[in-house]
C-alpha cells in the first residue's frame, strides 16, 4: 500500500516528521513547485527563488538517500499549480491511499490538506524545541503570556547558558547592554554572498519569467542548501556575533546587515535547527570569543522569541489572523510598495526590503511597523505585506510578530504596550534623520517629522484604551501638560499627514 509523503518548501529537514513516519521502501515523497503558493500573497521574487532552489537541491538529496521522489516543477505542463492538485495527481499516478504530512506553518495550507478527498495524517512539526502541547500547558491559567517567563523555562529545558539551575553571568537577560546606536565602520565584517550555481541560475530565470511581484530578483545572495547555511552560520559566529548584542537595535543608512546573523531564512526553511544554532553561539561564548551579552541576546531570539511566537500562533489558531483590536482600517500607503516618500527612514527600510528581501527586526518594528500603526492601517494588510516581502517570513512566525507585536491588533496578548514612537527614537538609534526632508526636532509644521505628530495623534485617539496602562501613563501626563494650542496644532498636523496619505500624495 503506497502512501504519499508531502514535503513542503519550508520543511527541508531530512528527519522532518512526515519522513520519519514514512517507509522508504514503499512510500513516495511528493514535492511541488506550484504557482498557487507563489501567489497566495505576492511573495518577493528572491523568496520564491530561495525556496524553489532549496527544494530542488533537497529533492536530489532525498533521491540520493534512497527515497522515491515525485517532484513537480513550476513549468511542468502537467502541473496543476496547487499543492492539493498535485497530491491528487500523484495519488492517481501511484495508487496511493493516504497522505503523510508534517503540519504546515500556515492555516490556509492545513485547511486545504484537511479538505482533500483522500485521508491525510497530519503530524506535529517536532523541529521546534517546545511542542504546541507544552506551550498550551505553560499558557494555561496565566493572565499574561510574557515571553521573558517562557524564555527562562526554555533556558532551563535546554541547559543553554546555564550554570546548574542559575543563569550564566548571574542574570537571565542582558538586554540593557544591547541598545546602542551603531557607528559607521569601513572595516565592519560583511557577509559573503553565496555563488549562484546551475540550479540557482535556472530557478532565477524561471522566477523572472513567471512572477512580477514587488522586489528585485538580482543580485541574489542567499545560500540554498544545508552546506551553504552552515557556512553562513559559521561566518556569523566568527565575524559578526561579537558585536551583535550592542548593535542589534541600531540602524545605519547603507548598512543593511550591521552585525545581524542573516540565518533566519535557513532556520525557517529547515536547513538549520534552533538547537544547533544556539549551541554554536554558546560554544563561541564558552571559548571566550564573544561577550555574554551578545550570546544571550542572540540565543534569546532563537529559543525565546522564535519558540514563543510559534506557540502563540498554534495556541490562538486561524482566527488570530483577523484580529483588529484597535479598529484600524486605513489602506497600506503606496510607499510600502515602492512609492515615493520624503521620510528618509521609510525610504531606507522599504528600499532595502525591495532590494534584499530583508530588513532587520528594528527596521521592521520601529520604522515600517511603527508607521503603519501610527497611521492606522488595517492590520490584515500589514500582515499580508510582511508575509509577502521578507525572505524569512512564514505565517507561523510572521503573523504573531506583525499582528501582535507590531500592530497590537491582538489587544495586548503578545505585548504589554503598543510599539509606537516619535521620530526621537529613530533619530537616537539611526543616522537616517540627518538626510531627511523633514526635521526630527520639529514637533509641528510642514517640516516637522511626521512620526512626531502621528505619535501624539495615536495616543490621543486611543486614550480610553491606553491611559491606564502603567507603561504609557507617563506619556499621557506629558501630553496633558502641553499647551492646549500646541496640542491642537499637533493633531491638526497629523490629520493633514493622514489626509495626504489618503489622497495618495507623497508624504
């Protein structure tokens, strides 16, 4: 009796659950490049190219390991162009009576599998350090699901950066050491670009012909197999990890990477595992090559935040995607799709996203996310944009980060306060403001930074919700202490910015 073993493009791990449960002697692995997945949202061309290239190489590796692999290429004339369609086609071809699948990281794909007319056995994705059941048990009965407390449990579970039952260095969190602006440095180590081989070149040509989505396809710098992913990890640990902690919140014009890892795509595709990545960083600290603040800051992102948002995604279910606690409904401004803007930080973050399919977390949270929240964009549209444009964006990780952390659309489930700021924060953490058409020090007027006026407008229109929040009370006291005429001018200025955006004018 033949079974089909579905391996999706972000499940490129030899011992992923469906493969572990399968029988190499009789089962058929199904992998499919389908237009339906490439256009479910308008994915960045580099993201599509990375996934397709990595899939092709992984399929070759599976075949070399003795698996029977039925692989559908995007330009195959018999390709139905959907995952469901390809499973049905292969079921008829091989006489299969069941499908084995690792749980997808997108509710839409899971629903499509459940709607198939043949039995589908969905297995938990066990590549995470915390199972969905473990997270649910941790969350049960808690009034607040704060990441910090979850992170400590994960430290204890993994033993990472632990000395017995105590945290290494005497504290759990070194975040206060990791909030420094960066300085231009001509000697800064920069990541090496992966060389496009024959497989990648063929895929790039195919993607260029098949998709016209926002984003530049070339130059393409990403590794597309485990060997390349391991090399990228080793390079990061050796060259950029020592400064990762102090620079992780910084932004510099023309410096897309700074000291960031650039390994999130490989983690999320399954080419690297969270524990091996974390241990590589811990080993560097143990060897005295990096400060503990850098090692802890990075490991917190992997075993803390990454596992936490996946837990939230699984716990809350598909309804989470439609949350809109603040009732925002504005359309996404044209700048997000490459439209003209005079706001230097937005131009930098979106331009980098267009060129690289990448921006680091502070650019996403405190520039593009902050602007969308202050403007009042419908969070579903913000979610779709982030899912579309970033090479590492998959629903399970992107949706909680966007809907919860960035847009506060879950009403505070994930974060205790909205991540909003005036231009002052961006000025402190970047060099963007010096080259901006607006003046970050000005609070009102045509030359005033839009973030300044929009920040107070946001607080004013959501006063009933946030005035009692202990983390925001001080800002309301500052606002209330301002001259009434000044407050009126600020709100009028913000309304002017919003009206210009609504008319499609350049802001």
